[in-house]
C-alpha cells in the first residue's frame, strides 16, 4: 500500500509564499508522474501543476509564473513553491501520484493524499 501525505499549508497574507510538500511512503517500485490539484469550497477540484518522472513540468494558467513544482526521487518527495499568493488561491491542495507497485508489473496505480489547507487572507 502507498500513502501520500501533504504538508506545508497554512494562513498567509496576499503576496506571501508557501512551500507545500508531498511525501510518498509504503511499498512500491517507482513513482511516475506526480501532480498537484486544489479544491476550493463549493468548487470542483482543479489541476494546478504536473511533473513527470524525467522532470518535465506543466502548469495551469492560474499557476504559471507564480508556482514551481519539483520532486526529489531520492526522498520520494514532491514540492510546490507558491509565490505571490492571492485570495483566489485559497483551497485544499492535494497531491496525486502514479505509482508502479513492482518492477515486474508494467502498470501504475493512482494515489491521492488527504490534502493540506492553504488560506490566503489579510
């Protein structure tokens, strides 16, 4: 079984910064593509950023030029550096990962974390 745990959320003023972390633990062979999503109250879950196993990244328009996604495969970690935060960024941020269970299995399962709350308010 694989667990994903987010951390780093909190209350920040507009214009401030936060760094979110996503830690993967459990028994698995490798982690493929990882993503950040967010869900604000009363809204659908939306994509924020993605990073592939070879480090390629892509962002939602709302995150471009403000957020940076990264990963440390040696630590089974993913990060989201968020700068110039706005009240509209207030949401629960969730990480998502495609995990290969064993070396002889040529497929991946998708796992989700429980999320970490980010609140941007003065």
